[in-house]
């Protein structure tokens, strides 16, 4: 059975002349194929993780570091970084990657609205992904995190290449509207979803 959080928005990228899949917030994708994975990030973060020797790579797109249910157990939802990172790594290994070969590139965590809520979420996502990867011994080969602009990311999972474009937006742009929706939806659960005391090591 296909996980509904596994990205399925396929298209052909004319500019890059290759098959592509677009990741929406709360999705992930893993492949051994020669293709490109793309997404647009505001305060969200994407981790691009790959095994260059096995040719297996994948990417996620998460909105908050952690989500927990009433019993304090991790919510199995890829909108939250804890689960998004766990399932991405699990699927990489299932598709033939070797843990000792995994490396990463991470992007996002921006303060797109230039507002306190957006800044808080972006910074927390940034701290989380750095800490998560450090604890699991997965090196970060490249990172572009925080700042005030959204980013469009194209990730080539076979070789780890990443193309990044920073987007300059107006108040009416879709990315700003989406960030405002994130803030309204997530601020009410942010304190319970993020484990207190999390710090970057």
C-alpha cells in the first residue's frame, strides 16, 4: 500500500529536461531513478539525503520539528520533522542505501513573513534538523537555512546535486499566503508539538 504522504505530483521539467516530482508540505520521496525532486520552502525545512555510492536519494518537506499525541507518542505525520526524518531514512535504507554512506543537504527555515511566529518556526526547524542529523552521524555537506526569502529547491538524488533559487515575493504571493495559513494552523499546537529544551549541539 502506498503511503499517502509519499509525493505523487509527477511532471516533466522542460528546463532541466528530466522527469520530476513536486513535494508539497508534509510529503517525502525516495528514488533510485535519474530524476529531480523539487519543492518551495518558506519556514519549512527540506532535508535532501542520499547515498552517492548506491545511487539512492530522497527528500522531505516538514513544517514543525515534532508532533505528539495525548500520550506523548510521536505522530506519524510527515508534516512534523521527527517522523519526516525517520521515514525518509527508513525508506532510503529499504531501497538499498547504506547508513554509513548517507550524507545530507538541508534548506529552508526562512522568516518569509518577517514576523515573530514565522521566525520562531523557521529557527526551530533549523535547530531541529541540525541536531537530528548530528545525533545520527549523517554529515551535512551543504546548508542554506533561515534568512528572509523563500527558496525553490531542485534536488538530483542520484548524485546529490542541488539547484537553489531564492524567491523575492510580494505580500500577495502564494508563498506568503501559505506561510500565514501555517502560522494560524500550527501556532496553536506549536508548544505541545516541539519538545522543550531542544538546543543545537
